[in-house]
C-alpha cells in the first residue's frame, strides 16, 4: 500500500479521495452519529449503511439545492 500511494498515480488518486470520499464518511460518523452498526449480518448492515447514505444525500440536496426540494 505504501508503494501504491507513493507512486505518482497513487498520489493523484489519493488526493482526489481526500477531497471527495473522506468528508462523506466524516459527516456520516460525526453528524449522523453512525459510529458502529448495532445490527448484525451483512444484509442488515448493508441496508443500514445504504439508509445512512440516502439520508446524507437528502441532506446535501436540501442544503445546496433549495429550488429542487
């Protein structure tokens, strides 16, 4: 992994990830309060994760597209 990140392509990909993906995880953990999954099983955890992602997307739409809602 260290070799991948230190390559020029790896730095380019990782720099994009920091700006696009990591804030979403931080928002879901801190604002929405998903620190751990209370449910067990892949299907239930996946369903809960998708619901949190839907809530995150609805919040973003509501905040940045007031004419859309």
